[in-house]
C-alpha cells in the first residue's frame, strides 16, 4: 500500500508539473510564437519531467519489500516501543545464542497477533495524496477540454508534446474549409466556405503563374464565405486565422471542347403538310408539336458524354469521333411549348469527370396552331327560279390551307354537293367567288 501511494504521489505531481509546462508552451504558441526557443524549452522540460517522474514512480512501485524495515516503519508510525514487530523478525534472520527456536516462534506468533490488530487504512490513508491527485486530474481535464473545444489549442498541444517534430503552424490540417480540391471549367467560380468559426478568417491564394495574395472571407451567419472567379488559371488555396489554418486545396481548370457548329432540322407536325426546314444555330420559331433534330460538332479535347438541357430535363446526345478530328452528335427535341436549352458536357477531370455547361443559350419559340376559319356570303337570299347567285368565300389559316370547298344542298337531294375551290400550295388566305 505504501509503495502504491508513493508511486501515485510521484506520478500525480509529475503529471501536474508537465501539464503546467505544456500549458505555458501552448500560450506562447497561440500568441504567435514570438519566442520559439522558449516554447521548445518548456515543451522539452515537460517531456523530460514526465519521463523522469514516471521512472521514479515505477521505481517506487517496484521497490523490493524489506520485512524488517517495514516492521520498524510500522512501529515508528504507530508509536510502539520495545520492537514488538521488528524484534522477532530480526531473531528469525539472525538467531541469538541461547535463544531457543520455540521462543523465536512464540515471539513471531505474538508479533503476528499485534500486526493483525493494526488498521492499515488508518495507518496509511490516501488523504495526503489527494491534493496531488486532484491537481493532476484537473490539469489533464482542462487540457483535454481545451483541445476538444478549440482546434487551435489541439494543434498547440501536439506541437508542445512533439517539439522536435517538423509540424505545421498551430491549427494546420485542423480547420475544415469547403469544398476541398475541385476541377472547374475555364471561367467558372470557386466558392470557399468555413462553418462555425468565431474568429475572422482570410484566404491565402497561390496562382499558377506565381502570384500570391490574401482575401478576407465575409461572414454570413455561422458561415464565412468567399467566391473567387471567373477563374482562368489554376489555383492553390487555404484558409487561415489566428492560430488556425486549413490544408492546401487546389482548383484545377480542365480542358473543355469548343462548339464548332450547330444546326437544326425543324420538322412541323405531319398534319400541316409543311416541309422540313434546316436552320443554322439553336434559335427558331416553330409550330407547337414540331420536332427539332439537333446536330452538333465539337472541336478540341474529347468529351465523355453530352446532353441537351431543356427546361431542367436532360436529353442524351450520342457522340462519335469524327475522322477529321473532334466529335459530332445528334439529339431530338419535341417542342410542345417554349424551350430554353443549352449544351452540357462531361469532360475528363477529378475522380468522376467534370460537368461543364457551355455558355451559349438558345430558345425554341413554339407558336400554337390556331384552327382554320371559313365564311361565305350570298348576294341575295331570295331569287327567281333560274337566276344565278354569287357566293363569296373567305378562308384562312395561320399555317397554310390544304383545301377548301363549298357544300350545296337542295330540296330533294339526298347528299350535299361538294364544290372544290382551287387552293394554291402554301396559301394562308383564300378569297373566292
């Protein structure tokens, strides 16, 4: 029990002293490390003290137990006179001439009875070691709570415990900045965000041409943000603050194909009888219900896949390599209403490719097909038998008239007589008599 108490006492004061030295090294570190040699010295002293104190505690715990010395210590602590415990033990180790073995055994029996009556807990209480244990426990808990609550303190503790190691500045690798490594199309923007940091943060930027700069992040509630762009060169960046820094991240620009040509075959609804029309570009006005067969040609780096994005839905584009270089593809859109559309590519870059929306935007305007209108009038409603009458006809359609006719019925006729009117192709308004 005494060995355990002495070992615990030595270890407790060792942990408390080492913790205070580590706290002092942390304070210097978080203040900007103005005295790096002092910080390293305090940290080294803490490690050396912890090593020596642990050795002393182990030595006390594993020390050889000497019965005679222990008996004398008990006699001294309990105020017993006449060596009632140590005397029989000394006779056992060094017999005295003229002292029989029976007398020795009797003395040992009496000593055993006396030792059994001792209250070891009262004789060796843990109370004297309580202050040291409380101080050591409080020191460890304070350091642990500080490390959990503040990433910068956690980094400072690591630097204090490992002062000889080449470590990043306080907080490096501990500040989480989003979105990490990215692959972007030329001209895209790079957002940067950090959540839950009370201190003001800045972004450290290193461009591919060697230029370096810093920019402040703007606070938006619990988030600090910065938007960089449009980007036209590769970038490495990290976020820093007082005693904090994130890992370095990269924003890499990918090679994007160029749209060389775009043409459309516009096919009106079959009932109109109108021919298909081929136009260049992606803007057109068509009759509602028309089909647009879109042909594209890409130049430059190859794209993995492509799609037409029309009002939030994607229509796949089948791409093929051209024997003249580049790629070509086709897709069809049905135009039932106005469509705003653009081209989306997936190009090589990053773990799963990079989605790139080309900047060009097009619109297909759909015109609803109105029903045709027709009217007829006669110059007189009542005529004498055998007299001719003049019937005037007016017909129109917003697309084109396919045919027009008069239906005549008289008394005694079973079926009306249909009189066809000549309609030139593509006529939208017909006047006849």
